[in-house]
């Protein structure tokens, strides 16, 4: 698949924040997004010092069978700065996506979209660059406040930042910790949460995230000769 948009790579945190501010106007947060996606991709990155492995795994949206996967190893492209993680990961992630022969209908990121200090997390950034519908699924709260959702699968509460709803705190399994879902690009929050639940039939995290996590760790270990 082809990446639709690129931008000059920043060298400083101030330049990176300026890129986020400039690209944020391109976001489509209304969606509605794919109602019945056929192929859903998960993306994740594993680290060892300044080395990384970026993985993209495409699953059949119904059976959750792996239909294609790509891993790219390399070096971090930016220093670690909270809120600017995308700039460390995007060069390798977009390279992995470009190697796909299947264009996914939805991309699930291990991270955040609108639930971000500048309302432009990894899922937003990746969505704008690729033109694909994207959603962020975080393991912990990065920004905002929320009440604890009910303990049953499917229960949720609003994630609120500065008075605005920027995501949902979603319980994917009975009695387990919730995940933090936020829209990235070309999808609405209701649709995003419905797909996250469908992709999480047995475990807390979506099968897309679990598959991409396994591949990134394996690729990093193999690159190190282990």
C-alpha cells in the first residue's frame, strides 16, 4: 500500500509539536468508519535501547486469522519525549505498512489518538499519513479523567480532557482492567469501540494488538541474533 502524505522530519520537540498542530486540521473524527471491515491491522513497536522492531499484522476481521504480516527493524527516529512517541515509531511503521499487499479497512494502534495532550496521538498521525481509518487502544490513561466503568464486558465511561470527551474507558472482559479507546482518523468513537470489542473475544487487548506485539518482539529478538 502507498502512504498518502509525508512531512519534513523534525529535529526538536518544538518542531515536532508544530507538525502535530499543522496536521491536526486534517483529521476526520466524524467517520463513521467501516461498518463491516474485512481486514483489520494491528501495529505495535518493540524496543531494546535505541533499536526497534515495528510490526503490522493484518487479520481477517471475522475469524481473526492472520492474512499478512510485516516487521521492520531499525533505530529510533526521535528522542523520547512524552506526547511525541509517534516521531520515534512512524518511519518504521510506515515502511512496514508500505510493504503490505493488502490494504486494511481499519488500523488499530497500541496507543492513543485524540486522547493526547495536543489531541494528536499516534493513531491520529498514522491515520492522516495513510488515509486509513485508525483507532488508538491504550493500556493505561495518558490524559484526562474518567469514572470507573461497570465490571461487565462492554461497560464504558467517558474519558474527558478539558471538558471534552476524547475517548472511552472500555471494559473488554468481565472483571478485568479496562482499555482506553480514542478515535484516530476517519472513524467515530461508537464505531471504534464496537470494533475493539469484536476484536477482543477472549482477552483484555484486541487480537490485532496481541498479534502485532508478538511479531514485534520476535523480530527484535531475531535481529539481535537471539
